[in-house]
């Protein structure tokens, strides 16, 4: 059955770059480095890579195959694949619907910092209170949020080929070149602090790559595993409906197995390089204390590092935040595109009309969440014991509840209802040899559901 959204990517390259553009985003340049720093460097990296080649590959194969085989948006694809499973399409739709309420806000923060360094105000950005003062301000964060949302909407409004594919073909190669260049620069850094201790970028590389087992308990291991899994969801756009949407746009001649490998390599390569950019630089100028800065690493710790680099730091900072803006934009586009495709199908409306309506909805929703740091400020207690604002609440619901639930139900559907051969046939539709079909069958039926159950137990505080 053909979807009402009949656009297609022009070929393998356009499909891979667009899907990789979705996968490469804030998860790579912001979330991955701070989690790696927090979770023992090499241990987190090893667990993430293991999950990528097992769980990640399996779920990507399932979601892309569902999309291409049904030619439907996520909200209808599951019902098309098997009657009675339409509810999963609704759950999947809710994930990007919630993420879109806060993703433009973080994109706006990055855009703000790019402008700051563009106009030479990097020293001010390095002050301790700069970031908190900015997000609490009544006008500035809202302005940058709406500008970022406007850029996202413009690309989606222009369509699949002229908007999404064209922008991805330009943005992704530039992003990769900048990340490689800054990573190489970070490895060559050296700094002697007030105590006479010299730290180098190569020492920071060891902190990043060598696993740290000090004080490791089973509970701590499960927490690192949970962090790695949540990062995989966020980074690879799994359980968001995005890969189903892009799978529906892929042409039938595309070798899906090769495409999945290319998407995974691109995404993971950028994540690892982002760690090479950030962790050695943080270690050189901030030591191990800077490695524990958590989510504030990009907006609090890094500006201090750039300031310590002198005049070269301004150039590096501008390149970094330009890259981060590009990465955030490609992911934001994929999130809004997934919602647009579903609404076009459900309501039978044109792309332009749906895009405009959704933009209006998210102008309101993102504005309310953005003002959760000032006008609508409140302390919310999450089940994990942390204190949250509106943005944190939206993130918790989408990434800690809905995404694992969607992944679990998708694995059950493909592994036990449709059966793995349903996906294998799609992966081999052009006569390709899907060499990992036995691994896929075992993973989707047994390992993926087991991992999801363990994660739910950890999230609930049972283990």
C-alpha cells in the first residue's frame, strides 16, 4: 500500500545522509560526551558500541523495514503491518510529539552560543552564571527557540527532496569535517595549572578510551547500561517513528542492510569524534573535576575551556557551536517531519498546510516549556528522585518511559507476531544476502525484550 506522502529520497546517498542527519544531533555532540565523562569513559563507550551492533542494528532493521514495506507513516504503519496493533502507532506518534516541545529550546540555546562567539563575546559566556542567567531571562531564550523552530519548519515545508535531502547533503559532510578538525586539535592541547600540574590532550584520550572500573557495583553497572541504552535511543532515533518515516521514503532498490551499516557508522563516528573533541579539552583545562559537570558540560564547562585557549579558542568555539547547530537542526527536522507525515496521512492535508499548523502548535508548546525556567518555574519531583523543570519532565516522559515501551512492543510485534522472516524478506527484497539474519532473529525475539524489561526494572528502582 502506498502512503499518501508519496515523496521519495532520490537514492542511497540521499537516504543515508538524511537518516544519518536524523541520528546525528544533540545526542552525539552534547549527551554522548557528558555521559561518557560521567560513566567511566571507556566502560560507557564499550557498552554503547556493544548495544549499537546488537540492539541498535536490530531495531533499525525492524523500523526501516516496517516503513518501506508498509509505505506508511508511523501512526498507520503498525496497523498496516498487523491489524490490532494500531495503538503502537499512536504511542510512537507521542514520542516525537513530546520531544518537539523541548528540542527547539535546546537548539535555541546552541544557536545563542553560536551568535555569542560570532560577535566575540566568548569571555562573557565563560562566566559561571552566564548560562543560568540566559535561560531564566524572559525574552532571549524564547527568541532563539522560535528562530530555531522557524528554520526547522522552513526545511520541512520545502519537502523531502528540496528541503530534507538537499539540506542533509550539505550539512552532514561539513559537520563531519569540522568535528574531525576540532578533535585533532583537542588531542594536541597541553596546559599547566596553578599547581604546576601539566595535562595533555593525549592523557585526556586515555581517560576517554580506557574503562574505569573503580567502585563499580552491579547497580552502578546497570545505571551505565541504562545511560548507554537511553543514549542509543536518542542518538539513533530509535522508537521515535523517525526511521519508519524515512524507511517509507526509501526507494525499493536501496540495499537496506548496507544503508543501516552506513547510518550506524556515521552516527557512531560523530559520537566518538565528539567525545574526542570535548573530553580531552575538558580534561586538559578542568581536570577530572570538569569531567563531572554533566548536562552543563556544553554550556558551562566548554566556554571556560574555550576562554582558556586564548584567541584560538574563539575560532574553535565558533566552529563547535556551528557544528552543534547543524546537528541539532537535522535532528529537529526529522522529528517535525515524522509528525508532518503522520498528520498528512491522517487528515489528508497538504504538506504546507500541516507544516504551518504544526509550527503554530509548537510555537505555543515550546514557548510554555521554555518559560518553565522563569514565568512557569516550578520544582517537579520525578520517579527517579531528581528535581525537574517542564523541559526535564518532557524529556523524562519521552526518553525514560515512552521510548523503551515502544521499543519493547515493537520487538514483541516483529519477533513474535509478524515473525522475524517478515523483516528478513524486506531486507532481501532485491536479492541481497542478509548475512545477519540469524543474529537479527535471535536479538528481536529474545535479547531486545529482555534488555527492555531490565531497563524498566532499573527505571522503577527495583534493581
